[in-house]
C-alpha cells in the first residue's frame, strides 16, 4: 500500500508532462495498443493473480475472474450502452462496443500484450489505460464493470504494488459514478486521456489512504478486544483472537477446531461467555450457527 502511495507522485508527473490534452493520433495509436485482459490477470488469486506471461486461454481465464461459464458476447448480440433513466435523454445510445467473436478476442489479446510487453510504462497508468480498454471492449453481455474492477486489483497484485487485493477501488468508482462514466466517454469521443488518468490516480490515492486507516483501525480493535477478553475469559487466547479477526464471522465448526473442544455443552458455554461480554453475536441460518465479530463488521462497513 505504501508503494502505491509513493508511486502516485511519479504517475501524476508522467501525466502532467504530456500537457493538458493528448494528441488525438497518439491517443488513438495508444488505444489500439491496449485492448483488454487475459491469463493471470484473470485467473484470480487462486491462480496467483497474474502469470508472468500471456495465456492462450483468455476466455477461460476471464470466466474464472467473472465466476461464470459465460463466453464472450456472441456475434449476433446487439449490445449497446444507453444513458441512464436519471440522465438527460434517457435511453439514448451513447456507445456501441465492438462486435464479432474474433474482433473481441483480438482486442483482448492486444490489451494483454500491452500489459506484458511494455515494462517501461508506469504500472498505475497501465492499470488505468487497461481499465478503460476493458470497459470499452465490453466482452461479456453483463458484469463487465465488476469484472474490470477485479482485474484492477489482480494487476496491482501482479505488479507487486499490493500483497493482497485489499485496495477497494470499487467504492470510489461507485461513489463518483457520474464522473467515472463522463471521463470514460471523454476518452472514447475526444481521446481525452489526461482527465481519465488523473481521475484513476485520485481513486488509487484516496482508496489507499482509506484502506491504510481501516487496517490501523482493525489492528487497534484487535488489540483492544484481546486485552478485554483475556481479562474476563480465562480460556481466551491470542490464537482465538486471530480467528475472530480473520473474517467478520466464524462458523461453529471452526470455533470448535481452534479451541480443541468436542463437547457441545462446552461450546455453548464458551459462546455464551463471548456474547455476554459483547465480543460476538450469534446468527442462525438453518442448521448452521455463525458467530459475528460486530466490531470488525463496523470497521469494514
């Protein structure tokens, strides 16, 4: 996360050095060298985020990231992007993504080549350019926005700027959705790369700062919970505290495993102690019992 913040100054200087408006021919050439992601970029963290070279199975990799068996848009799909109902001229077609199975595959390969074959380009700028191109290609019939935002994270992990995909850019993008779509359209219609790139750099900076603060809050809360619980509950341990802060909820079976208890009576007794002191609350879903770390939920919300 610190690496991202330090890199932002360099990224912004690179943008500023290009002047206030991009040369249309240069921008057009650049966009042609960028057309959307594949392989490790799409295989997800289970596939170690990104591989070190392009994959031949672009469609399958994107499907893993999107968590679907859906292929690219079929050639007969007349997908268009329309103005929202709250905008002027609602329903008006404002963008028609490229059509044709091979065209989409070629553009995605083109983007992947851009990501892998140009190490001289700042990785944050690459991420921003790649995000635009992925959304412009719009390879699926739905879910392109969500998939594009996931790919941002996987690329930053691959580049060593994140050790884990904890930079939640989606919140900034959704909170500034009007600007986001306006600036995407600016690149498409006027080759206005600079405002788009600066928007994405601001998204990274603000999100990195918020995420750092969230991590600090979690660590402080984790320590406070440990101190309180150990003073009130004899069996409470650092290991169990780690479990409670590993995710917002703990299943009953995991609870038993970490505490090494087999008796249901003991389990109920321990759970009641935790709830009495406000450390967890319980939630029942059919036959499954979940113990919720409400303090962690509050920080993450």
